């Protein structure tokens, strides 16, 4: 056992007590509540203990917990008896993407906006592509190239 053994449980107990009935947001919930089976033997016991600790913490929490993930299949099945409401956020359609691109980069030419809106990206992808393009020189050419890379990555990752 390392010097940090048991730290997660102690700290999460403190978080639950401190929050009381407030709102707790756990982004990338699949990291904290990932499946316990299929883990390599050496990592298994620590991972199982961490997920179990987080599940118990969630069960004891009396506030509103908002868990976000884009990897539902990676969540441990035990999470579902602790979830009251599931809200799906599908990839925005073309019209929603046009609005998102227009908000993120208001100076886009209509032809560029049409090309970008056709790419099946999420709002987070759109913001990231705009940031990446700004770092590369902020031309519409850089923006389209960045958005296409992100769309291809999304397609490959499924």
C-alpha cells in the first residue's frame, strides 16, 4: 500500500459533507465511474476500490449530482440504480451548428459557414476547432482544416 492509500475515500467523504445539499458536477464521469470488470490484474484492485468508493459517495450525497460523459458504455452498470434522470445531448444538426459557428466566429463568410455546418461536430468540437485555428493563424482556411480534422477524428473514434 502506498502513502496515498485511502486518500480518495477520506477526501470524498469530506466533499460530500461540505456540499450538503448543493449541486455537484462531475465532468467525464466515465473516469470516476468506469466499469470495474476488464481491468488488468495489477490495476484491478485499486480501480475497483476507487469506483466502489465513488459509487458509495454518490449514494450518500443528498444534493443534486450532475454527471457528464460522452461514453455511456464505459460506465459501470451499478451507476444506473443511482441515476434518477438521464438526459441525452445528441450531436447538433446543421442549423444548430450554423448558429454555433456563427456565435464562435461571427465574421465567417456564408460559404465557409455552410462548409463548417455540414461537418458533424459537437459544440465542444466547434470551440476547439476555432481555438486551434486561432493558434495557427486564424484564417478561414485554417478553421476549415481544423474542423475537418476534428470531424475525421470523431468519425474514426465512432
